[in-house]
């Protein structure tokens, strides 16, 4: 059975927390944990206003916290991501903690309105776009509070199930993952591919992010959890062994809390050592050997540049964010 790890606790008075994808699963459980720490605002993102209203009602019922807000965010549509980020500017909303949690798994190739394979856009490109568009808000909030803002990107240990070696993907990684013939030939590898992209994006963002931003970025593996992630996957018993040793969604959500608040009472590492780090089982650990290999480090930088180009095409404002907060440097 998975190790039952404790929940990190902190006083979040005056803080604003955003949990992406918080109407179900580990996102919903994480939102409840944050709500119990008395933040000024908990903003829960959902794909519809109806789901948002249900989510904040359930949080109030289960925790007694009545300041949760439901904001609509549809990650399969870049315009929704852009509108969500603009709302922070228009309403002058601060942002101390951003947890980019939402993810999907699909058995068949589908394209979004923006022309990207859906799993690739939802799990990687839209979360990258959201992270970059909200980076100025995270940085301004850190400056005002004289502390660190936190950006958590939820990945998975399944990132170790795949690589982007040149013999598998000789050209552009994003273009290849966006190709229907490649998708079909990979027989369901799209989820683990996007989780690898999450790890690579976190590492390169941390590498390039100006230290004057005072934003700590890390990525977290919640472990295999009983959740709705597999709702679109036909189950013929292939998950039975995993299910027998799965965490509950609540247990998995504890990893998100540690990544957002640790190491307060949860570890010995200084926060700066968590920057760009991979969190699993309530501790800083190592990502897959391929990520740490020389080929992995080279591809990491290539994917970073491809991602910046893709999200800049969707939202030209990204170029201004990159100019102000991102340093040009080699991979590390």
C-alpha cells in the first residue's frame, strides 16, 4: 500500500490560492485542504459556472470556509486561458500560490479549436500559457508581501515511462505529438508524454526565471490515485494491479500541498533548493534518468523554445513576459 503521508499545514491568512481543475479528484481535495488554512481567497477553476458553483458549495459544506470562488477556465481553448489571466489584471487580484493541476487522458486523437491534440493542449500547452501569463501577477504579489510566490505544476511518475529520444522523435517534439499517425502508433502514450513535458517545462522555467521575480517553481507527482482521470479510458482490467495499491484522491492531494507549502514542517530542504525540483512522497527527489541525461537536457531546451513559440502565437503578450522575467541562458 502507498505510504500515508501527512498534510502540510500553514497559516495562509491574507494569501490568495488558485487551484486549476478543482471540481473533482485531487484538485478538489487540495482546495479543501487550502480552505482549512484560512486564506484570504481560494479560487477554484472549473470548466463551467455550474461546476464552479457546486464546487464552492461543497467546500463550504465540508470545511466551513465561505470565501471560495469559482472561476471558469477551459484549458482546451486558449482564449479561455487568456481571459482567465486578464481577469487577474482587470480586478487587481493578487496571487500567492498557483497549482496547475488539471489533466486528461484520451484514447483517441482529437483536436481542439486551436488546432492542437487535446491531451497535449490541456496537459501542457495551456498550463504553460497560464503559468507565463500569470507570472507577472505572481511576481508582483511576492514583491508586495516581501516573500516568495509559488507555482506548482502537477506532473506524474509516468513521465519516466517515456522519452523524447531522437530515434523516437527526430524532429519537433510538439509537432510530432500533434500528429494523428504518431498518436495512434503510440497506443496511449500521450498522457505520459505530456507529463514528461510538465517536468521539462518546470525545469527550464526555473532555469530561465529571473531571481528578481521571487517565484518558486516546482513540479509534483501525486502518485497513482483513485480519481476521474481514467473516465475517458476503456478499462478492461489493465489497471487492476495499480488500483489495488492506489492512493485516494485526498491522499494524493497531500503531495500538491507539500509542493505548494513545503518544506514548512515537512522537510529539511530550503525553499530555494526546491526551485525546479521534482516532488514525490513529500520530499524532493530525482526525475527520471532520461530527464537528467545529456540527451534529455538538450531536448529540454528545444521543447522550451517550441513551447514558447506555440504559446506566444496564441497570446503575443507572452513575449512581453519573457522579455521582463525570463533570462536567455543555456540548458542546465
